[in-house]
C-alpha cells in the first residue's frame, strides 16, 4: 500500500517519436514511476485524464510555443516541470528558470542520471546541474521586463511578423485587446530601460529574452 502511494505519475511532452520511445522504455522499467503518456504538445496533456506529479518538457517544440507559456499552462494543471533538452540555448534555459521549472536534464544523459532527475523533480525538489546553475546565477546585463505569460505569448507572435489582426485571430481575442497588450509590453520594456518603440525593437527584445529563435 505504501509503495503504491509513493509512485510518481509523470508525462512527457516531446515531438520527436524516437526520443519519446526511448524515454518510455526507460521509465517503464522503474517501479516507482508511472508514465501516464507521451504527447507532442502541452495542450494535449489534459487528454491523458490523469493527475500528474511531473511533466518532463522539451525546451523547444515544433508548435512554436514558448517555455514560459508552456510552464505556466502546466503549473495551472498542478504538476511540477522538468526541462528535457538536447540544445544549449542559454536564453531559453533562463526563461524556463524564470518561469519556475525545477531544473534541466540533457537528452544525452545516462539513464540513471535521467531517472534520478525525474524522481527529484517529481518530489518537488530542484534538480541542480551545470546548465541550470549557469542559467540561474548568470549575471545577465539585461533587466527583466517582467512580462506575464500572456504578454510573452503575444510578443512572440507579434514580433515574429504577424499583424495585430492575425495575432488576435490566432488567440481568439479582439484586435484592440492585442493592441492594448502590445502597448503594455512596450511600457514594461521602457520601464526596464530597454525601449521597444518599433516592431524591430520588439523583435530584438523577443530575441534577447528567448521568445524567438534568431537566424541560424
């Protein structure tokens, strides 16, 4: 009875099938972990119909979602978040740290290291590592504009080149609402000493804060 109560229920958000299969095979061999499912987006998590202790989240998904928006959505459902990535984008790692993820684990990690990180995060404890420590402790010269998750979502869409009308249609809100958000975003960046008066400025700020991926 006690062992059953301590079993942690987790899910993986990952859009690469081969990585998902390897993750599934590893976790299913752990007696103290239960894999509720593998999904390709955060929006698909409610469809699992389970109460989760932890969501293991790919840092960059093909649907264009941001770490901040994804982590905020997962936290609203209740679970903790552990970032699972193969990349080294410091800005995205920093944004995940600011959004409240408990740590980061590399896809190249040894199986025992990955399982230990999952167990630690599922228990609500922070997973420390070189990448995570660097993201948290980095002396970043850029002041945080303290955008909300919704503001970051709108900025990522608007700064990527979409018109206010297109952003409004995508989010199911009015054009005026989008315009109000953009004005608020500009004001917050100005207050942080990082003016963003033009669309080009907003694009630069979005790049700086890891909301957009720059040209390769």
